């Protein structure tokens, strides 16, 4: 199995020597060493991409919450949706597992920066150059734009976002907000608003519907949070919450690992060390002032790299300045305002189609991001050769490769009967000034270059020029076979259409029409659960056709890829 990466690259003047890139699965296993705070999602978001890439996985969850991971893995294995051995689980110590990795394996780690550094420095990983992807906890920040005032929708959005990120999962998220930057003239107002909002947070047993924050993962985590807060107190002070007491509902505050939300304040963040270097992995954040946007950007970077930063502002210039100038230190930036707040997934939610990771302290790794995430488990290899040879290797037609001509028009073939490289070279048709005029009237496109009376001095053209879409329409008329029904069900669209040379009146054009790529589609059966759309139950696939338009000099005037739906003989 393989897939192509990017577009072909012409390496010679005549186009007879080209290059491309292949992606093939690595021949080892993906080893996922996961954190305690996401025992289920943390596993699933990682194995999804390595399985799609064709690599099996060994999952090593954190011991304290591994019972949840085990329960899910049991269900996956019992369902038999994966080949035997494709997913394996190791609970407890990893032993000497990393002593046996090779360059064909991939190791991922989610957790603390200190543990990640130890694993990344393992002699075997260094000796074998084993790909190592790290996603570490970071001191993520949120910025309140200096345009936002109390009473604005953005003010309430900011306060609620901070409260949510402090209390959801009791702050045990790698993406939680640890640093809160606000204009110095709004420090007291933000402080008061946050205290009021945090007071609304009911803490206790999550089975109680009114409870909004539960406990930490265990007593060890609670002691660690308390210890980290003590370090933060070297330069900050607590303005909300307590390390020693917490009111809980339907629970025992000491038996459970409960802790109060802790809001600290640091009034001199530019010269402080702790808020930008010490993380308390719980419901703990530090409020800090900034003088202007430039200082806010500097402060955001003092965390030495984060997974995510947010800015709440209604001002587009403030948003643009912050994003562009702060992006080098953050893996993701969320811009929140009234327009998107209701539909926003929030500061702390990584999304499968966007990259998750960050520079520096955040680990320097990257995961998810749609197809980007799959590529971490594939080997990219450059290939070189003639267009015909690269076509044979990739099973995708490359421009200038030898085509396959025959007596049967390609449109008369079913999906299964089409071969990559099936080719039709058409008759010629002359483009006239009258035809250009007619197309202008029909389409309404009377651009000056298509009008023969135009003075063409200081333009790109010598005389009246044909519309690009006229030439493409003529192309369709040349390669379409007849009015009779055939296996081609419909035109699905056009990709990569380019007009490379003007076509003037009197030019004769012809088409080279080649089967470029085939993509089979699974047939959808009629079902009470799915709204029926005519044709959905017809077995079919997508066929891409390379369309090359030539003139009298056999020079290309246009090229594009037409997509069609073609009927199959049999369902898949």
C-alpha cells in the first residue's frame, strides 16, 4: 500500500524526466505512551491515524487511569473490527520496551516535559533515529484585547472562557489556561468578574447534575498541585480559592482528591519567573496585567512554547497583530469574539482536522491535523523516472506518459474496464471570431479582451482572444462521444484548470483526453435511516481525466482534470 504526496515535479526541459513522492507505511509499530488525564480520547486520537497508515499500535497508558483504557480496548478487540494484533495494550511498567525499538517504529509521548525529555534521550531512540513525537503540558495563555470593556459581549465571553478552562476536568488538561493577560487598567475589574463566576462553580460528585467540577485524578495529583502552587506563591498571591479547604456536594472532600479552583495574581509579570515556568496541573491560573499589545505578545512568548493561546477581541487589527506576531510560540491560536463564540469549540478543545502540538516547552511535536497526522507513520520517498515509468509505479497518469489508444471510446467503458492511460486524441476544431462573439453573448462575459474592436496596445494580447471557458466547452464537445446513454453518469467537477496560451481566431484546437486516476466508491443501499437521493444505490466510482488542449503548433493552450462518476458492473 502507498499514497502519493503532492504533485509531480518536472525535472527536465522536454518533460521526459520527472519526480514524485510516495508515502509508504513504516514496517514497525507505533508505541503510544499516554497521560493519565485522557485515558480514552488520548488513545483513540493516536491509534486512529497509525491504523489508517497501516501500522499496528502498542498503547501504554498511565497507570492511575489505565483501567478505563483497558475497558475500551477490550471492547475494540471483542468487536473484531481490527486484524488480530493490530492493537495491543500494556498496563503498568513499560519495562525494557524502548530497548528494542528500531528506525521503523514510531514512539509518541503525552505528559510532562521532564518525562518526555528522558524518553526522547533514550540511547536506543538516539542510535536508531526513531521518530519521537512529544506533546507536553504547557503554560497556555489567554489575552483580553484592550478594546474590550465591561458590558461588551466579548467581556462576558472572556470571563466564561477562563472559568471553563479552569474548571473543566478540574483543570487537568494539557490545553488548560494557566496564564491570563489583561490590560493593566482592567485588572481589578477582571479579577472581580472572575471571582463572581468561579463562585458559581459547584464542586463535588459528578453524578449530581448540578455539579460543575469534580476531583483530581488521585491524591498524588492533589499533592503535586499544592506543591506547584507553593512555588507560584514565590512571586504571586492567591486572590480566590484555598489550598486547604473546599466545599463539596455529595462527596467527602478529603476522601476524594478535591481541590478548590485557585486564582492567583502577579502584578509584575515581565520580571517574574514562576508564572511562565511553573505549571500546577489542576484548576489553577494566574492573572497578570500588560501595558500594550506588544507587551502581551512578549508575555505570551515567555512560556517558551505552548499548545494553544487565545485572544478575545472585537478589533480585527488587534487580532491580526497578535496572531501573526505570537504564532511562532504557539501550536494553535483561537480568536474569540461575538461572531463565533456560540459555535466555537473553545480554547481547550483540539480538533481532529487541526494540528495539535506546539514548539518548545510544549514538546515540539505535532499530531492530528487531518491527513497530516497520518504522515507521521509513513515513510516519504522521492522517486524519479520517465512519465510512463512513474505512471506504472503510482497508477496515476503523469503528463507526457505514453497513452493507450483503442477502438472503444473511454466513455463507453465501465469503471472496471477502464485502464489508467486509456487515451483519446480528438479531431480539430477551428475557433472563429464569430464563435467568440456568440459565447460572449451567451455567457454575458464581454471582457474587453474578447471584443475584436478593442485597442490591444498595452494589453497582454495581440487581438481578440477566446474565453478560456469557451475553449474548455469546445474541448468537451470534442471528447464527448455521442448522445447515447453510457456508463458515465455525470460530470463531477474540474480540478487544476489552467489556460497557458492565448487562443486567437483562426486557431485549430484538438484534445488529448486520458484516464488519469480511478477511485472506487462503496455503494450506499436504500435504508430507512438515510434519506434517499436518486442514483445513490448505483454502483459507481470517480474517474479523473487529464484534458490537454493543443493548438496548430501542437503547443498546450490549456490543461485540467475533469472528474466524472462512472458506473460499475458490480457493487463493492
